[in-house]
C-alpha cells in the first residue's frame, strides 16, 4: 500500500512511496501529528542518486519490523535535499556542529517543534564497526523521550541556541584579511598529505574550492608552497583511479587515501568545478605566468575532459549526462534505486530529470 509520498513529484520521495514506513512529506501536518500523539519526529534527508540512502532504505525502511516500530513510536518525515535545500542546510549545520561531520542519508530526531536533539547519518541494520544498529538508535531515542523528556528538551533548546549564535553575516563589508587567509593556509598545510596529495585521510574528496583558494593565494602572494599543494593534488587525482581513465570524468570521492579506488558515482557539478580547477592550474603554470613548462594533464584526461572547441562542454559531460531521449541527468551512480522499484517505474516519465548531490 502506498503511503503519503505517492502524491509527491520528487523522484527521491517517490522511491519511498511504497515503503511500509508511514512517511510524511515536510509539512506542518507532520509536526501537528507528532504533538497530538506526543512522539518525536524522525527526519530522514537524502536524494535520488545517493548510494547509502538506497542501502539504508533497503535495509531498514523496507523492513516490516523496523517500519512497525517507527510507525508506533515516531512521526517519520522524508525530505529530498534537492527539493528542499533550505531544510537540508539547517539540519546539516546541526549535524556537523554536533558530530564534526555530515553526509547523506541524514538522520535527525526532532521535537514536535522541529528542534533537533539527536543526529546521525547512515545507521546499519546490525551493530557494525562501533556503530549502533538503527533499531538500537530508535529504541534509545524512544526511551529517552519517554523517561527523560526534560533532558531531551533541554538538549534541543541548547542546540537551537548554539546554532543561532553561529550565524554568519554573509553581507559583511569586510572580507577576510591577510591574517585570516594566512591562518587558513597554515591549517591546510597541516592537513596536507605530501605523499599522496589532497587533505586528510580516507575517504578523500576532490577539494575543488580549496585548490581554487591555493591558486588564488599563489597568484596574489607568489607563495610556491600553495601552488605546489594544488599542482600535486591535481596530478595525483588525474593519474589515479578516482578519474575514469577510459570514459572520462571524476568519481565523487576515493575510498582510500591514494586516490586509487573510486566510489563509482560521478556528479555533474563536481566535474564542472574540477574542469575549472584544472583550467586555472594550467593558467597558473603557463609559460606566460611563470618560468618553466606548464602543467599538463594525462592524455586520457585531456581527451575526455578538455573541450574540443571553445564554449562546448567536455566530452564526458555530453556522453554520460545525456539520456537516450536527449534529456539531461545530473549524476551517474553505483546505487541503483532499490526502494519501491514498481512505484519508480510507474511514476517516473522518461523525460524526468534525475537529481543528485
């Protein structure tokens, strides 16, 4: 039997329309229902091309026993982050502030006033690698709500106050000064991996905006260290497994520190940023900019990512992101939609553009 998501237009929500979970879309009625029943809200945020979103859906949201527990003790709300980036941004900030990391699927427990008090991302069906199972999390949250309500509301209120105090004025007339930019460079230098390029450990994501910062810093100050970090990182990525040496395009991230094993998911906007990064790197190392030879990408990268003519998209974007009918699709992914395949097939016209992140 289809749930409330059957009337949605989002491809991601439609993937969950036949879950046994009694899903609500993000709307006032869901929180009114939570107040009426005096239960917390489970907020689950994802998107249609998210591999781990599909894994958790198959393991937990399609499981009858888990769904029955959710339906009895929670009001469950499903959000497509592509459709509601405002909702996603608010609670992702809370998750990152509380845990130091974030990602999707995003799992947040809320009071009926939409105040968050417990956070996470993917939870496995059984305890694994030090992570509790999703059922254990649900049972713990339910017990806390039933037996320690005052503590829960106090935590939720503190989180809301802390987030309000973290607001940034994006309209500030004063841009970061040399002292702030120098501190940022120092922090990046400490996190830099000199043997493998990139920053931090596994998994490694292509740091497009960080490289842009390093290139601009070099252009402004002449700092060779900034250019070296940018150049070496781009070189290691372009020669590694994160780059599709046959088909072109970069995967979303590498599961190891060496850029060898990709997560088999390509995002259009990631590749757009990387094409700009590599173009700016070439410009920064061109003979007219500095002595020596300009940086040159591997032949396979040049053939698949470099535009064949001015103002035309790279070859990979034309082949991998164009559907047979000529319409566009933002991602290619290793995660085949496993939730409600019958509903997905019925409700998704061939012209619908898939969403991604």
